[in-house]
């Protein structure tokens, strides 16, 4: 049975995959110990609330999956810039732009693109402006560029934390339903650590026992 990619994140190397009849979240560094079991509801929320993109591709190995993710992430980042100039077009537009025009681009990035979840487009604008001599020599605009980059980073981090929290809550509910006696003695954190240890070893008990 192949490995099916269900949804991927355009802002990071996260993906939901279906493997051996289970749905799991795959995160960097893309190792077996970093797989987290999730429900279909978590996948649905990730698509509708956290910007994941639905996918329907099947591969024969995890190596093929990871290669597909890396290639697709690059393409999705470019597609997220639809509606904004490409880097080459942006450089041409900004080369002779007045300070007022440059400020308008910065305001658009901060007030429109970031709240709309278009961090890649906002970053592209800030990075291109930071290359201009007039921006390098203007501390105010330079600070705005740096602030935009930080806000993009914070937005991505916040989305990842919200999703991770939701997945953690989902795991706890699943364990409560399946093994109520276990959770009366052990925390979900202890159980998760044990899961990772077993996954890394690839077996429950050492050979020879």
C-alpha cells in the first residue's frame, strides 16, 4: 500500500499523510519519530483554519513523499504571490519609486498581506525593499521592513502552535476514549515520549528478550 499525501502547508514543510490505514502529521525533520496520529477532524480544521492545501498524491516510499513536499512547497510559495508583482517585476517597479510609493508597499504588506495570511508576498516586498539604497539609508523604512519580516515569522509560528495544540488535545481525547485507566496514572506527555521512543527503536522490546 502506498503513502497518500492528504494536505500540505504552503508556509512550512508540514503535511498530513495516510500511511498503513492511519492519518498522521509529518513534520521536519521528516523522521518516523516525528509522526503524530491525528483524526480527520484535525485535517479538516487544518485546511479551513490554518491554511493547509488539500492534496491527493500517492507515493511508494517516505523518501518520495519528502521530495514531493520540498518541490511542492517551492511551487506553492510562488503561487501565493499571485496578485502581487514577481521579484523581478518588483525590482523594476521600485527602482525609481518615490518614498511615498515605497511606504505604500510597506503598508500594504503590513496591513493587508500579513492579516490575509500572505506572508510570502509580504516577505518578498520587505526583502526587495531592503536591497534599495534609499531604504538602506532610511532608518524608518528599514525598521518597517524588519518589522514586517518579524511579523511574518510570528504569524507562521502562531499558526504552528495553534495547530500543535489542537493535535495535542485531539490525542488526549483519543487516549481517554481508548485507555481511560492509562491516563489515570500517566500524563499524555509521558505517553507521547514513549510513543516516540518505540518509533525510533522500531520495536517494543529489544531482540533476544
